[in-house]
């Protein structure tokens, strides 16, 4: 009996000691070696990878998306695991079928010694098809694809991003890349013994996504503008065209159009010139659209009166061995008639009255020869050379828009100053920056203003400009029923590489604002090198101006003015609309 008790005690002691050993080992593993074990497990069953947030959206002023990033997949190859594939050609064939790719391209990727991409981005369903094949080393990653849902709408303005959704190629995508670009973070993917993912640790997508841009652009007005511009360019076989719609009181750009168009979804299919936003980059000689600024400067100087009249030499005026011409033979013209009939000779005589320094300073004050400061990349300054070297002929040419180059945006900004009673407003196109949750990060306020002519001068010039679209004026095809249009036609000879003017190549334009008494829109339309149906700005650009103005005023619910236009002109407009 004693022997049995002793044996039981020994067994109990042995079990107790064994339990203590197990317990102490468990405590050691669970407490003292927890970190070491975790690292060992992660090294064997977990692998860290980098994930990226979504690129910020670009929207118009009403929230309509112009550039978005959508969920997609990227197919990559991890070479160490891919080396275990038993039949590489067979695996490549299956993957190629799922991705609709060439088998040999896939096979090269599977055999590559370094980590590489088979294809990115691909639709989620393609990613799922590849994942279902369970080919060793072939990984399906979350990815984002940049999409431009409106296709060519404002394509040059918006630009395009690179495939990685981080870098911008051109346009706003490039200019605001730092704001739009997402950030990255590491995530740990844990795998079970069979190699299947069982847990993924990552930050919320919003925390690593880029900020958003909200523009002053209105998609509807942009569409109206692009449609009218394209119609005019095609009808007159112009090589290219530009148009800008601006709100003169605030400087907001409502539309910025280029022809030919550019679809950012297919970046490589377009030339660099087509992809560029020519409304801010391209210089052209504006021709007679510049005359209104000289008239304003002359009135402000006090050297020309509202009642002044000018002898126009019956259509030919010789200075220093060069003869300036008008399209018609005029004798005496009032200041209003000078603009209405677009007399070059009268402009030359006005420049002689005020002098070349005053002419230069007037153009400079309206913003020519300098950047407007719009929040876009690559804006051109245009060309306005120093006046000290101008001779009489050069001074006379500058007076009616030759020998000086401008951008479409500069011209729209300057016309807006006249619409705004002589106050020049800096144009802007990015309205707001918001974070991924929609909260405002930066709100762009209406930019600075400066006075360039007195309110009295600006208002008188408006009345003169209104005569351009009345019967007998050069811009009747830009007239609108129910609204008074203040504008000016322009037809400038193009200058060639040899610095000589072509005899048969022109830039046709119409610039103006509407309605006269309370301008809501400034519109500039330029057609380069029209080759069919005329080349004058009145014929080529005037109807496009009218279409943009009429449809936009209707869209914005701007009530018609009480003034009416002559019945004879109304019939002519109706006839033109039927065409």
C-alpha cells in the first residue's frame, strides 16, 4: 500500500513537472518571444506590398466629372514563384487567352528574371479570370485606370495622366499633378499553407487618395462652344480653330475650346500640337479686333474727341513709301464709323495723333505682351515689341493689329475689360480644391482687378462696338435677335517663315461681348487659314460667335434686352440660320 502511494506521488510529481515545463514554455512563447514568432510567421506566410490611392477627380463647376479614376487590376509576375511553373508555354497560353494578348509576350514575362508587369490596367473581370488560373507567381493587384468620360470635351484643357495614375502628361493633369496625385502605403498580405490570401491589412482608400479639382468651366457651355467652332472650321476648311467664353465681371472661364479636338483616353493617337491648349499657347496676329483698344486709348488721352472725324483718303494712304489700304474707298468717317466700317487708314491716323509710345502703353495696359496669369501651365506672353524702334509704317501696322501677336485668352481678357467698364480682371479656371471626402481645401476667390480706361470711355466704346453688328457694319452675321452685341471683326494676313505676309492665307476672328448694357459673356472665336466660303472674320467667325452666344444666353436664362434689330437685318439672319 505504501509502495502504491509512493508510486502515485512520483507520477503526480512527474506530471506536475511536465506541466510546469509546458506552461513555462507557453509563457515564454506567448510573452517573451511573441515578437520573434510574429516576425518568423510573417516572413514565411506574409509579404508586404505597396498600394496606391485613387487620383483626384477633375469636375466642372456643376460637379460633372471630366477626369476620374476607376477600379482596375494589374497583372504582375513574381519570378521566384514563377520559376516553379511546370509548363510555361501552357500557362502563358491560358493567361494570354484571359487577357486577350499575344502568347509569346506573356511567356517572355513569365520567364523574366525580375518582377515585371504582364498587363496594366485591365478590367476587374479579366483580373478575376487570371486569378482563377492560380498560376504560381502570377499576381493580380488592385489598380486604378484614368478615364475621361466626356471624351474630347475640353480635352486639351484637362490633359492626360500617365498609366501609373501619378504623373500628369499635359494640361491640368500636369499643372496640378501634386494636388491630384495619390499617395502610397504598405500593406501586409497573409497567406495560408496553400498559398491563399487570408488577411489584408491596409489604410482606408480615402486617406491615400489625391485631392480633387473643381473648375470654372461649364460642360454644357463647353459643348456648345466646341460644336460651333468645329462646324465653322469644317465648313470653311480651316486648319485649326480656338474659342474662349469668359464671364467679364469675374474673370471665370466658362469654355476653352480647340479644333481639332483631343481625346485623352487615346493619348498616343494625337500629335503634340493637337494635344496642346492653343488658346493659351498659340500666338496670332489679331488684325482689326485690336482697333477698339486704340480708340479707347485715344479717347482717354484727350487727343481724340467723341465727335472727331477722320479723312480716309479714298482708300489709299501713303506713309514712307508704303501705302495703307481700306477695303472700301471712304472720305470722312466719324469715330463710330471708323469701327463700324473697320478703316485701317483712320487707325493709322489716330496712332499718329497719340504717338507710338501711347499706342504701346495702351496695348500693354490691356494685357498684351504679358501673361494674363491664369492658373494654367505654359501660357504665352504674345509678342509686343518695344516701341522705340518702331518706324511710321510699323506703328501704323500695329494700330490695326498687324506686327503684334496675341493669344485667344489675352484677347478675351482685354475685351472683358471694355465690357467691365474699363476694369481688367485676371482670368481663372480652377475654382476649388477639395479633399477625397469633399471638404474644401482651397477656394480660389475672384482675382485682382485693375483699371485700364475710365468708365465713361469704356461705355462710349461699347456703343461704337454695338454698331459693328448693325446694318452696314462688318459684323452683321454675329448679330442676335433680342440682344445687342458689342464686337469687332478681324481678318489678318498670316506671316510666313520668311517674315513676309502671305497673299492668300488669313486668320479670321470675331471678338465681343453680350448683352451690351449688362454683359454676361465675352466670346472670342478664331479660325486659322480658312480655305472655303470666304476668309473674312465676319463671314467665317461671326456666325460661330452668334451660335455660341445665343445658345449660351438661353442656357443661362439671360433675359433678352428690349432693343430690337432692323427688320431687314432680321430677315437676313433668318435666311442665314436656315443655311
